[in-house]
């Protein structure tokens, strides 16, 4: 019997893409995709938000398994406590359908997946903020099988991950662009005229003015295409590449996937191919994201991309690129049944037998005629890799019978390959809610600059003071005076998403902070939290970690956190239901951070992308201002809401059950910081001009309440 060559194939990355329906899945698989990402939703939610039903998912998994293509189920939402029962049912459903892995971004979903389906591979996406150079070994210790890096990935991140023995790496090689750091964007949830729950409304592509110099697009990033950098990415250990074509018309997306399939197979891209990808994205210029570092001049776009609604040419039937090699062996002898054996590379062997063959004594057809029939696999997912003939001399084989045997063998092979390998699930109960254990709410004050700290503020007697690590280490004698006049505890705020080249400086700053008596650190991402833990600090989680459920708090506790701030998308009712696995800290006052950018918005014309350390004011088409401040660490800019977040009243805060209330000061001067802090200590609620309740108050009230919460568009 003929055997398929066992020589190793050329190493090439797995090509991954998204599919919104079974029709798109077939189109993209036949265009060359090695893995497809789908969203599973039950029928009731599917009518409003889209996704695959259970029957469609089973059919799609079977279709892909036959062709050797993997299916990943994506759960890219943030889940509250009331969403967890349906999430667990969804986990059980995708396991029964036989998906190959799940992609998660919510820490509560990660905790539930480890207990409902412990043997299912987990791919962690950008929502968990694993974009820095320390994330690969960290993800391995957390038992993630793959880290999915967004278009914000940098070469130093990939190099550090390649040097560490961590999980698989997936790089985004095609995207319509995003200027936000992974998991740190609330623009679609708070900016008016957008209402996209748990999703991206592409608000960064809206026109914003800066200092009344006309409207343009300072937050809009160029589409990212790394087609020419595939070899470099593979040399850094990238085993999977993602072509995100969700905003591209399906026909054009199929052509783009075909281009990337040719590229990962070793075909060098030419200018015509790059031009076709740019046209499919509807962009005048393509970029490389943050791959080459902070190059703001080539990162931002002059105007947002507008992908064409449909292909310029009529849709043609796509030839099947994903064919499985099959080796055939034909056996024929006088008085014995005609037998055809087929074997694929995975070791599946099927046998198809027909009627008995008799020798005519005359000249038989040449073997080439029989080989031709077997090679005609037609519109099937199989490709004949070779035929071995074992036919006695003089035997005449009925060609129609041989054709039926070939079709029957391929059908048997399809039935075997289409059998799903179902992951076993285990029963899981979230457990009982841990009650609130503190008699009063502690008060924490977070400052953005050291000049906001004054002797009068230090004498107010709040419980904790947050200050950026950079400012804390350059404070000098200021903090000696603070410690002599205040009983408040100092807590350092770690830089967001620190890169590997920042690691020596951060460790030196943490050593200096320890000499000032600092024992606790506020962290926005898991990479920074792991650094602080190794340096012996207690860690507290910020809003960027996207905690919305009690299971997420359990996961954070297992990681090593002692306190965590829930997502700013949580309502008061959802916060009240949280189990107090660790201390819960809630924003009580301050501007809502809407986006943490990768590049400097204050000076986007800078060639090196270095943050200028200043601030600017963005204004939308309604002339509504949005302040932009640079991080003291010089790594990111933060776009803030035009309104300041506050609470409906002291009663709501008292009934909330939070352990710590935080006052977040950004552009306020020292006198305003004293005024607001003093009011909260006295039990009064400060309502500045243009205040908002954010997502804390979900219940619809009167017109005035809607206006205050930004509900009137």
C-alpha cells in the first residue's frame, strides 16, 4: 500500500481568522485558513447579537475537522455574576460540539473554564493585558496554552517571550487598527452616540478637534499589515498569526486570507498583492502598529479606513485550498473482490470492497487508466497523494465500479474524520458569597502629580494615598513632611504595561519606594503585578483588569492580589452582589479614564513617538472636551471623560458594601483636592459641573437624570 511521505513539512505559522456564520466559515476555510474563531450563543441571544447556534456549531466543527482545520470558540465579553450560569452552559455546549480551544479575556471566565473543562486549551486574549515582555512566562505559570497578542505587540515583547519558555504566541498580522492598549478602552461605553454593549464601536475613528484647530482624527490608528514581516515573526517564536477580517466584506476577506495563505506557505508578497490588501481594508496607507516601537508619525492615520461594502467583481466559487492528502491502494485478483484502501496522514485507514473480478484472458486496460479514475477526487476535501496498484495480469476492472469504490472510501474517511473529540466537563458550583466584613468604608486618594499634595491634604486623615511610582521616587523631602503630618499609608501606582527595557528602572524605583515605607502597589496589568510580587510588595488591582464577577475576584486572589477595583462598567447593583473574596475598591469621584493609548496624542507629529509629558484637549463634533494626560512614566497617554464621576448620594455609597472608596484626581489643583477630600470625609457628596453617574446607575429615571448620566444623545 502506498504511504504518504513522513518527512516533516516546512515550518509555517498557523493562519487564524474570524467567521461570523457557517457560510463565511466555509469560504475562509476554502481560502486557506488553518483555524477559525467563532462565537457561540444560544438561540435567544443569537437573534440580537449574532453567533453560532448549537446545531450550526456542530456542523461547522465537523466541516473543519474533515479538512484538518481547528475551531476556536471565542468568549470575548466581560461577565457579571448573573451571566455566569449561562456562561457555564455555553462552556458545556462548546465542549460537546468538539471545539479545539476557547479564547477568553475575562478573569472570571478563566476561573470557571479551569473548573468546568480543565482539559480544554485556553487562549488568553488582550483583555487580560498580557502585552508586555514579562507575560509569556507568566501565562505559562497560569496554565494558558496560548497568548494572543494584539496589533500593539512590539518586537521587544516578542523577543522577550521567545527567550522565555512560555506558551504559544499568536501575533495579529492584519487589523484595521486600534490606538488603545489591550483591554484599556471604554470609549464605546461612555462617549455619546455609541451604544455597543461589550463591544467596540470604533469611536476612535470619529473626528476629534484639538485646541480648536479644526476636526481631524487624532485617535485613529492606521490599519496594520505585517505580511512582509512573517519570516521575522516566525523567527521570534510566533506559531500562529491572526488575520482579523471582521470589518472586511466576505468576498474581499477571502482574497486577503488567500494572500496570507500564500505568504505563510513561502510565497514572497509583491507590491500588487499589498495593494489589493490595502484596497480591501479601504485605507490609503498601511502601518506596522507598534512593531518597531513608538513611531507616532507612521502610527496614526490621516483619516479612518472605509472598507468597500462588496467585491468589485462578481463572486466566484473559491477553489478548496484545504485538501487532505490521501494515499490509495488498489487490489484486484481473479475471483476476489475488488478492494480499494485509502489512508490519510492522521493514520485513518478505510477499506471499500466491490464485486469479484475475473480474468478475461485478454489484454487488460493499462494501470494508468485506473490511476486516472482514482485521482479524480473532484469537489471533495481530499487530494490523491499517490496510488499503489496490485492487479493480477489479465484482470479487467469495471471503471464505474472503481469510481463508486473511490467515492465510498472517501465517504467513510469523511465519517471518521468528522467525529468530534469531545472534551469532558465537570460539575462546578461558584460557591457561597463571602459577606462584607468591614464596619466602615476606607477612603483612598489617588493623585496624578506630586504638586497636588499639600500639608493641608496630608492633615485630613484619609486612609491611603496613591501616587505614581515615578512621582513617588522624585518627591524627596515632600514625603518626609507627609509622613510626619499624616497617618495615611503611601501606595505606589505601577506604570501601565511596562516593557522589558523599563524593568531595571522599575526595580530601582521600587527599591526607593520601599525605603520610603511603601508596602503596597496598585497594578493595572498582570505583568506589572508579577514584578511587584517578586519584589516583595502587596498588590492591589486597578480597573484595567476588567473584574466584573465574584469568580474574577477569586482568580485575582489566587494570583496574589489583596484588593481589586471592579470594572467601571459595573453598576451599583452588580457591585453589591460581588463576593468579598478580597477587598473591593470603588471609584467614588474623578474623571473616568476612557482610553489608554499607546502613542502620544499630545504630540502626534513626533517622529520617535516619545510622550511629551504634557496634556491636550480633544473635542468631538459637538464641541465636547475630553482631556488627555500623559502618564508620569512616559509610556502611555490617557483620554478622560469630559464629566467627573460621582455618586447619587451618601446612602448609595453606604449600602454599596465596598471596602475602599477612591477619589481620583487628574487635573485638579491642590486646593480642589483638599476641598473634595474634606467633603467626602464629612459625608457629603461633591457634584461638580458636568458630573455623571457613569454606569453605576442603570435604572432609567427622569430626563434630568438621563442628562446627568450622559443618557441623552
